[in-house]
């Protein structure tokens, strides 16, 4: 399809609002596939013969591993063939895998369907970031990502409630039916509205030396590597929460009826933070906002760990402290991502792939490790969050040569 863009518009040829909404929808494909099934994990485990409660977490982790590993190839492919065809291929694979998961008759079949579903969804993550980087840079890129995350974060707020609503009227398999419909809708939207954002002269042939050079650039740019690794640890804490959330509300607080409400409330803190970030990042800068947020994240998670260790945890302290940590996460996540990508615009596709691979696979493994230590209390979860925040701070200090809130000497 040939699209003639209005020269008054950016490279994507769409209105700013439409572009942000489509970017958010692409990002939401992934979030919906993770969070919508959390209320259904017990029923899915019973149907599929999963006997150990902590083993239910594989339904989330298998998807995340497929999602993370596949990102390593999408950037190189999109740098060669363009963003559109690779994106549409990934969305098509996601739709087919969602159908397969809906009909899975065993734990093994579900695991394979979830892995393939993650492989398909990986294209949306890589291409969303690459397409934004094709069209924007610096603080403007951070603003686009923050606005997209406002819409995107509505999905974690609503997804568990959507899953629960489906369970009230239909079997859990219909959750994957909804994922199929949503994925197909986004695929059609992108096919008819999104032009190619990678110019022909910017396409790179798949040559061994050029691929290696792009990977080398991505993995040797100090600030990019630093923020990529810091993001992996912070996301690891988040995935630990997602893995354990259903068990926390049922086994620790005996309040399964409040799970979707409080989960939505906690996710709402992230959405508010993204809105705040979009308003202040251009004025204050990515480093000031994200570094302050990281320190706040450590303060909330450290306090939470102390509350849990001393036996004073309650449902309401958990909600307040977890919500505060997620507010800080919503401020630091888009800025860490933009800081990691900003020096790599000339290899945006490969950089997005590598960073997506490291942050997602690293975060999934860290989150799975935290989740597997669930022991009927929130101590492993809160300690995991706190240690992840401290590790992220250490990495940022190394990347910025000991400085916070402003670039290291020689950087802008």
C-alpha cells in the first residue's frame, strides 16, 4: 500500500493523536496478554492439570520468555525489510497463537501456545519503539512514549477486570478469544493506517559485519547499556508482582474479591505517573525525572520490605506502598527507555531488539525467581522489589560515572 504523507506531518504521516493511540494499542497487545488471565489462573491450572500453585506462574513466564527472546531478531529484520511488514507478521502470529491457546488441552500445549504468542507480540514492542524513534528523538520521544503509556497503562488497570468479567459469563478459554479479536483489530488498523516510517535509503542489508557492528554499538554505548540493565532489574520487580499477585490476594490477605479492584488501583498509580511525566519531562529533562523517581522507588520498596519483615503488613499498607512504588515506576520507565535509545538512532531497530531482549528476558527471569519464592507472605516479593531498585541505582551510577540528575561530563 502506498501512502503519500502530508509534508506538514511527521514521518508517520498521521495526526499526533492517532499516532500516539496506535502506538499505545501496539503496546497494549502485550499488556492484555499478560494481565487479563490473572484471575483465571486457578481455573486454568485445574483444567490443565497444574498441581503446584507456584507452577501456575509458568503461564505468565512462558509468554514473557517468548516475548523477550524473539525481540532479538525483529529489529534486524525491520531495518532490512521495513517496519510495516515485520509488524504485520508479528501481529498475525499473535492472533494464530491466541487461537491455539484457546483450544489447548494440556499444560504443554498451553506453554507452546503462550511462547509463540509471546514471539508474535514481541514485534509490537520492538516496532512500536522503532517507529517512534524513526519519527521523534530526545524529549519529544519521551513525551510520545509517556502519552502512549497513559493509554497503554489503562490495559493493566482494566485487563484483570476484563478477565474476571469473562469468567462470570464464559469459560476461561474465551479470554484468549478476546485476545484474538483485539490482536486482529490492531493488525487491521496498522495495515490500513500506518505508513512505512523507515526511509528506503535508511534500510540496511542483512550482512554479518553490519549486524555485528550494530550489536557492538548497542552493547558498547555506556549510557545505553546502563539504562538497559537498570530497566531489566526494575521490570524484574514488576514481573515478580504480576507473578505473585493472584496468590497474594488469595493466600495472604484472603480477599480474592478485591483482587481486580486493588490491582487496578495500583496500576492506576502508573497511569497517573505517565501523565505527570508527559507534562514535566520536556521542562525538567529525562535524567532529573527518572533519577528522582528511582530514589523514590527505593524509598517505597525499602519501607515496604521493613513493614513486611516486622509483621505489620496489611491489605491497605500493601496497597499504599505498592501504589507509591508503581507511581515511581511510571515516572522512570519511559525515561529509562528513552535514555537507552537516544544515542542509538542510527541503529534504532537493532538497538530496540537488543534492549527489549535484555530487559524482558532478564526481567522475566528475575520476576520468576521472586515469584517462585512465594511462601504465603509478601516478604519475598517486597525484598525482591527493594533489591531490584538498589541494583538499578548502582547500575545508573556506573553508567553516569557517579552522577545523578545531570549527564556525566561530555554528555548532553
